[in-house]
């Protein structure tokens, strides 16, 4: 059974460290990490005080049942740039309701 999944990530690096933008690196990492789940992500890029900041919100359905399972997946499949620039994260998983939640069927 799939569970509602909400994952938030914050990535930060010094501006101009490489030719490839942080946004591009994060998007590639998310594609690799969540390719086999029913998840979609939304990313927002900010540049301030010499820093590139990317906020990524990952939403959808996944087979994970706990935050520990998400972390285990990230540790096994996360690329080096994912870990290098990751500054914070938050995971929330909610069991999917069987049937219709509003009518109880």
C-alpha cells in the first residue's frame, strides 16, 4: 500500500562554484532518487549574499512506511552532490486511507 509522502529539502552552496547551477544538480539528484516512486517535486532557487539556495518539495505516494525507510533509501542511492549541498530536510509520511475517507466506505 502506498502512503502520502511529503519530503522537504534545503540545499546551499557558494555561488559560482561550478558551471552547472545548483538547481540543475538538485533536479538530477531528485530524478535519480525518486524515479521509481509516484512522486513529483517542485524546486525554487534563490541567490542571496553569494549563495545559491534551492528548496525542493517532494510530494506524492510512496511505498515507504517510516521516515527511517526514506533515510535508508537516501543513504543508499543519494549521489555525492546531494549530500555535499544538503543543509536540511524534513520527512512526513501518512498512511493512505482504505476506501473513501469522507464516507467511510
